């Protein structure tokens, strides 16, 4: 870019059409914001506006040169390279382009690529937390260019980094899924109603549906039959359940009927405990193509735990895998100050003790 000056009382040179104001100025009693690109009409008005030249000093403007990209165009280009599915752009406003969620879902951020982008002066890319649950219309990320111009070579480098990440940030929408529930503890009356209401709300608020809630005895054969029915699509649930939620298993006891049943069905335990608190008593397993997420008791479903970060991931298409669980560790201290990361249904729930 090249610095030029407009002298008061002298007609600006026509080559200054498209030049940019590096600061706010007042012209005819009205504020022109920094970053404004000057038109023919703007230049004519400046020549007749003494208030644009405090103290009679010339007005500095910036002129693009070959290889320069204006801040708004640069922000829009970088936003297009950064953004993946589930996002739309808003702006640019003062060289900032926002990425806004077009669907309810889970935010995915490739943090290594994000850091590489932000090592490039003068680019700024900032996001919400990876794994955060967002609703339609929520601000997910912003892209801003600090100066009024950036070199094409710098922008090319940033676009290359962003495209290799495929993408840097996206929102994975919730996928309507069939969810079954198996309970091996005895509850009745108001406690049962409270549990069923709580589990239905969580699943339905994430766009899925409960196909069956099955109460079984605390015996391997009973648990095995219930898991088989849901994972293979037999019985009341009919079609196969994508996910099974459980309550009543003793997560630290390898002889618990749930673990015995999963082994008998050829399934596998993915993880006992997750790297987040509260949530160390959670467990995750697979039987065929069905994921199984276990909480120790029915009461835990009415409280906010790491399950409320893992459940949205599973219902937005992430697999029941060690990697899915491992990603919970960053930001896994789930104090009330961290509740903004949870689905809206969980933000005011009580946390379990311990």
C-alpha cells in the first residue's frame, strides 16, 4: 500500500478513487469511519469540507498497490476457506466476518490449524470451544484483518493452511436417531417418572427419539436380551437403536451384568470413565453398530455431567471411539462456569456430588 495525502482546498487527484481512510474523519458534520473506500463523490465532498482537515493539516489516505487485498475482501476470502458445514457468513463489518451456526449441533475446531493461522501477522481467526453445543444463529467464529490491506501472498498462505485442514471449523448437526434405554435398578412412582422425563428431554432436545425404556433384572441374561433386542432391531423398538443409554451398572466391576452381556454379544468396552468431572463413572461400549453409554444410576440423568457433552457428540454422528472420549479432557473440569458448553437443557441442572 502507499500513503497519500489530500490537501485542504485542493481537488484530490482522480487516482485516489478507491483509497481508504486510516482513521475516522468528520465530513460536513457527519462521521466517516476508518476503512471507508473513497468514491468520486467522496473526494469531491472532501475538497469542500474544512472540518475534515483539523488545523488545516492534510488528510492521510491509503492507496492499494498491486498485490494488496482490501481488508473486507480478505476477511471474506479467509472466512470462506475456514468455514465448513453448518455455518453461514455475516458481514464483513469493519473487516470482520462472523461465522454463524445454521443448525443446532456440536462445534468442531481443528485447533492446530487455527493456531497456525493466528501465527500469521496480521490475520485473526477466533472461535468458541471445540465440542461446544450451539443452537441455530449462534456465533461460532470470527475472522478479522487487522490493517486495511493485506498482501495477496499472506492471504494465499492462510487459505492454503485453512483448506488443508478441511475445514478449520464446522458445526456437526444433530442426526435424528433411535435411542433405547435399559435400566437394571429398581425405581418406581415419582422417581421413575422423574427419570423418564429427564432422559426423554435430553434425547428429544438433541433431535432424537426414545424408542423403548426397558427395565430388567440385575442378571446377565436379562440385560443381554434387552441389549440384543435394541441393537438388532427386535421387539418393541422394531428398528435397530443407534444408541442405548443405561442406568444401574457398576462401572468399576468387570462382573457387572452389563459388561458380561456386552461380551457375550461380541461387543467391546470402549472406555470405563471419561476424562472429565463430573463423569468418571461413565462408560462407553459398542455392540455391532450400536453405541452404549452408561451412567451408574437413574438419578444421574437429572444432573449435569460429562454425559451431557458426550451425548451430543454421539447424536451428531461421532463414533463411540477412544478419540471421541479423549477429546473431552480439554475443558473437562465442568464447574458451573463451564456450563455454557453444554446443551441448553443441562445448563441449570444440578451437578452430582464428588
